[in-house]
C-alpha cells in the first residue's frame, strides 16, 4: 500500500483499477481539484477522470470483518492518519471529541499496540480517520505496515467536554501541539461556531488540519506552538473565555501562568496523554 503524504500531489493509484480510493470519500484526494473543494479543475491529468469515476463508480475498498486500513496519510512528521473501516455498531463509542483509541496488531511475533485520536467519522460506508502518534520508531513501523487492526481500548482524553458543548457568545482559544492538533477538527465541530469566535494555535506543518479549520471558520493564529510562552500570549491582546490546552510540559511549563496572561477568569479545557 502506498503511503500518501498530504503535500505530495502525485498518486500511484490514478491509472489503476482501484481509483478512486477512499481518499475521494474523505475529501483528501491528492490530485482531483473538485474533490478538494475547488469549483474549477486544474489537475492537468490526461488519464482517468477521478471525479467522474467517483460519481458514477464505486469507492474501492477491501471487505474484511476486522478493522481494515484503507489508506495512510502523513499529516506531519509524527502524526500518521489512518483511514480505516469502522464497524457501524461502534460508531457512537468513537465519535466524541478527544476519543483516544488503542489498536493491537500481530504484525510482529508478539502483539503490539499503537494509539491515536479520532479525527472524523463518515457514516457511509462506515469509514473513520484516526491520527496515530508515531514518535516511537517501533510504533511508526507498525502503523506504516500493519494490514489489520483490532480495537483494544477506547478512552476519552478531553477534560471539560461539557464546557465546550455549552459555551455561547464567547472567545475561545485552542493551543494544541503536534500530537493534539488533529483533535481540533472534532472539537471545533462540537462548539457552536455561529455564536462563538474560535482562535487556534496549532502545529504549523499540519496543513490538512489547518485548511479544514479555516473552512470551518476557525482563525489560525501566526504563533509557533513549539515556542508558546507568556510573551507571545501577551501579544494576542484579547481576553478568552475558554482556553483549550493540548501541550506537553516541555512546551508549556506552567499553564496557570499562561491562563493569567490571557484572562484570569477564563475557563480551561484540556487534552492529556
């Protein structure tokens, strides 16, 4: 299976019978401009028209009773997005923001685990995407090469979920490092984006998440999450009613200090590992 990198427009599947693949279903096709949301086509592709085959054909996927990996896309250096088949009866358990799934695979002689956050769930044909933390070399190899996975545990790593769902007419700030940045999509979907204003400081290399958030009306701030501190927080010059943190201690040593720099009375929600 080819591992597609989001920023690479080339695709080895275009001339094969398995085009369009599931990337067409999740609006992540690296070639077709229409499937990426543009009105005009500038793909300069002389062979099979991806959008035409997608509209009149079928999505090509393997049928397997286990959780089958359909595609792999590197969102950033340490985040590998897996597109997998979801058993429909498990959809409700996996759909909440901050859902952390641990998968097991027998690719090695012993069963090994990989884990990641749910990004999005698609009702048809039972597809969901999950961002795997691949900082560990062994887990990276497993995530890149495993053919099938089994769900081992499902947890929720989001504190203050009820605050996110109920907040209205407020200024909200996301501050998410590389591993937590993919969670921003499902969390932004939870918040009422009509009555609330959402700013986000995310991992800049993750253009997939950044583009999705912009389409959802989230304002991406030009601040490097890896150097976030009280000085550049002060430069925001805006009071936030809710702050969502998803950072490690080596990036932000004292969340309380940052909170005071923004607004002492602000509510705090947090993602953790």
